[in-house]
């Protein structure tokens, strides 16, 4: 399969591993920013191939995981209203709020629908004019164009019962925040290829220069990940700190200009709270005033909701690379995918879910 099988080739993998071993002379901590990369690392047991000097840290690149608790509670409050349909991607359905999740609302009679695209939610609004339809718009820059497009499409079709609950977050400010922490031990980043497909990677150059860290744009196959690690190690050993694109089959430096224009038309940058991390300045999108008729937070006015995380959940430390999932006392016992304490255990891109699924699978095989 072109562009897939060659990036899982064992010979190429071993060649890259040998190059990493030949190059590394000291300990380095490399953070993959995206949960999709984390799952590849766990699925293919990539850490076991690497020399002991290389430590992989798992970053906050799971949009479901970093959606704040109070935003989940807002979605639940909206979903519990009688005249409302709450539409969401499937991996948001079981993310725990302060008391329960969206799937529990559905089980109790709330009209909660799983969709595959925000445009599916627009169609729901068109087909159900007597209901208010809300799409829970979560994600990084990757999903922002489609979510913005759903607003433009609803306006074009004069659909007045559609809105989005916007909880978009942005990668570069998160990298800045992580590296600004005095306790940070990150030496290099593997940047998320799908985000850069939309946004390009010009925003990463100032970060590489400011913090003296290599930032390597990578894809999501084993060879992609190992290529990014090799590039990181080469730069670190030479004390060279720049941005490289190891995913050139998909990513360009400028990104998708058309998608960027759609984002700018509907959204503007704002401060955002990240679950387990806190408020990161200018790290998210909100709906522009011109489109506030499609802003669910304004339409429903559910008010300020502030809740505390479970004291047992250390997802914030995991998302910042300070801890591994297996260092959590609740991991695998009090916190499992069927009964998660935090979003990283239930999300399809969550680090805890990756550790639980793949480590458990390898234990069974062995």
C-alpha cells in the first residue's frame, strides 16, 4: 500500500534505529506533541527499539484530553435540555464531566447523537427545525476548518437552529507554555503532521530559536516517528536548533492557505483553559462576533461552570510530560477505559488509553 507499508518496513526501522544509536552520546528527552504519535509509539513498541539515552515524553496533543472539565459540563447541560440535539464525535461521548458523561445523558433520554462530521450536524438542524442542534466543536487546528465551514454552510442555507460549542486549542502556544515551565525537561519536539498540514510550520521557527529546541514535523507511522527522533538527536548532538519537515509528502511550510482563510473568517484567537494544565494565553479559538448567532455559549447561557478534577487523576502531569501513565496510582485499577477518571484513559488519542490497550495486549501475547 503506497505511503503506508514502506513507512512500516522493518529494514528501514532497523536502519534508523542503528543511526540513532550511532549518533547519540548523552541523554535526551523528546516529546511527541500528538496523541496519534503516542499511539503509534505504543502500538509498535518503538521505545523498546531506542537506546536508553532516549526518553520519549507524551505531550498534550490529544484535543479530547485537554478539553476542560467545565466545557464538558456545559455540553452536558445543553444536552439535557428538552428542545436540543447535542451532536458530537464519538470519542467525546464517554469523557467524564464532574458528575457524568454525554453517554449517560443519552441513556437517560437526552437527544445526543454521534456524528462523523460537523456537516452531519448541520443536516440534523435542517431536518429537525423544531430542535436546537449544537455541535460540540473540539480539536486542534486540524478540525477547525471543517467546524468553521459548518457555520458558514448553516448561514448560507439560512439554518437558524444550528450552533457550535467551541473548544478549539492551538499547538504553538502550548509548546511555548511547556517550555516556559522552569521544571521542563523537554529537549526536542516531534510536531503533529496533521496540524501542520493545515497551518504549515512557520509558527515553530520563533519557538525553536527562543528555547533552543529542535522541532521536527512528523507523520504517524513507525518510520515517520523514528525519522523525527533521528533528526532531533542529530540536531541536539550538534547543538543545532531548527525546524525540519520530515513529513514532506503531506506538509508544506505554508500549509493550506484556503483552510486558514476559512478559520480566520469564523474564529478569532483567545485565551483557553486546558484540562489538567490551566489557562494558556492566546491558545485557542472563539467564534467571532459576526457569527455569534451560531455560538452555543451565548445562545444557551449556561453560565460559569467551575469544577475540580478527581484528586486521583494526574492527567495534567502526564500531558506535560512530567509523568508516565503507569506512574499514576489509579492507572489500570480505579481508572480504566470503561470507568475513566480522566480523559486520557478514554480518548482514542489519550496516552493512558494507549498504555492500557497496548501494554495489556502485549502481556496477553507473552
